[in-house]
C-alpha cells in the first residue's frame, strides 16, 4: 500500500464512530494473531500494556474528540 493509500485509509477509518473503529482494530488484530503470531500470551501482554499506556489513551481520546469539534 502506498503512503497516499495508507493516509486515505487512515482518514476514512477516522471518520467511523469510535465503536466501529475499535471493532475494525479488533478484527485486524485477530487476523494478525492467527496469521503471524505464535506467542499469543506475549501479544496479549503487549496489547494490555499498550492499552494502559497514558500516551496511547491520550491519543485515542484526542481522536474521539476530533469529530465532535468538527461537527460543532
């Protein structure tokens, strides 16, 4: 995927409601786990650490707020 296509994809995903974004991410992670990872516990541990990371939480919260500011 070219950088332009990747940017377009990211923009389109960003327009989805947060619940649909999360569902898409979960589906993609499930596919990655099944196709590429054999150490599922390490992956789960990494995901838990990422979800608990304040920087990741701040980024997700900012992304959730962007559509509200654009609509208002």
